C-alpha cells in the first residue's frame, strides 16, 4: 500500500478538521475542495466568506463540506481572547490579544490549541516564521522536547526515507540533534517505517576528528540515552549509512548495515542541500517540511508549493492529529 493510500485508510471515520489560514489562496482552495469531496478531512478556511466563495466559484472549486471562518466576525472571539491571554500567561493583555487574533495564523493556531481543529497547514503565502512563531507560543513543544524541527518524507515509488532537520534549526547542538533523532524516529513510525537512524557527518566512526564530528558522536550517545530502544548509530558519512558494501568496510561493527532509513543531518545547511539534491537529481518527491516536537500538528508549506503539495501535507497533518 502506498504512503498516501495508507494515510487515507487511517483517516476513515475520524472526521479530522484541518485549518488553512490562507483561505483566499487559489492553491489552498483547490486542495480544500479535493479534501472536502473525499470526506476524509474537513477543511476550515480562514478569511472573508464572500471573497472565498467568489474565488472558489471562479476556479470551479466546490467547497461543500468545508467550513469558512472570518476572524474579524468570529462569534466566539471573546472566549478565544480569554484562552489566548491565559495561554500567554500575562504576556498579552486582552486588548493586545484581540488585535493579534485578527492575524489568520494566530487565529488558526488558537483553533488548534482549543481543539476546534486537529491541525494547521500554512505557508503558501507566509514565511516559515509566520507559521512557526504562533505554534511555539501557543501549541508549544512536547514535554522533554526543547525545540521543534522540520523533516521531509522522501518518496520514490516504494522507497521512503526521513530527512531531518531540513527546515528549522540552523546550527543544532548535540542535545538538539539527539532530540531531532528521537522525534524523527517517531515520525518514521507514523508513516509505516521501522526506524533505523543514522547520524550523519563528513566522517565515519572517527575517520576524521573535529568539533563538528565530535558533536555528532555526542549526539548519537545522547539519543541512545533518550530512547534506549532506538536503533541509532553514527557518526556516518552518507554512503556508510546507505550502501551495505561501504558500511561493511567503514563500520563493520555497527547495527546500521547500510540500511538506514532516517537520516539526521548535522546542520540545516547540510539538510536543506541534501534533500534538494535527492529531490532534483534523485527524482524523489519531498513531502514537507513536517514540523515535529509540537504538542499538536502545525505544518509549513513552501511559498512555491502547488495544489498537490497542499493536499498531501494536509493529509499528513491529519494523520499526525489522530496518531
């Protein structure tokens, strides 16, 4: 069963609601129409109802089954303001909260926080910071997780891999990398992979020694402490983690035998370059970035996304919300 066939099967009868702050974006509308027609996900579109309906009509998009909410006229705004002030613990007054919640990303994130939606997908017309900031302030990270991180599911026919962090943390510490490894393994399990985690570097098992390689060695040890049951090893060059014949020569005693399926990059620079090379030269489909480590799912689109990207990330977000 393909990745998305499996996800759709898991969503049957769940009635999952996903909020889209960018309700007047044509790509969002097209994807929302598809989701609503399938009955697996109920889209919540934010924006002016008349404008959204006019745009949908002009695109030939049927929004039957979708919900439209205009933050400016939301009937339960008073309750949301109170919940926002409580969540921010004195960092915002009621007056400030009322103004902030006119921002669609903050409003949508509050719907998730208040369990009026299962998750949020944004970023088609906003920066990553615009999407992530409200999530960190309102949804917050899970207990024991200090930072969120961004992964891509790399898919090519029946092949599936997890690449992290490719979206959020520029220069993660050893502790950050260990947390990313543990959370990425959980993401892999969510999408049908038995995680075998490789901590990547430009060195394999001490072939080079530098502060950069020592950081990855320490991260590997910390990841094992965080989850003793996790199959994780490093430091590895990519070929030693992925090619059995190379692994046999460079790391013969490792439990990773060139069969890793979760790859933890030592920096955002490496991760971002790595996934794009796999996408463009290897012809992998890069699905994400999927944000992990949050209490509830909030995911970020690329501003260069298309309808298919929105549709698939919405399904993934829905799957996260019911896991």
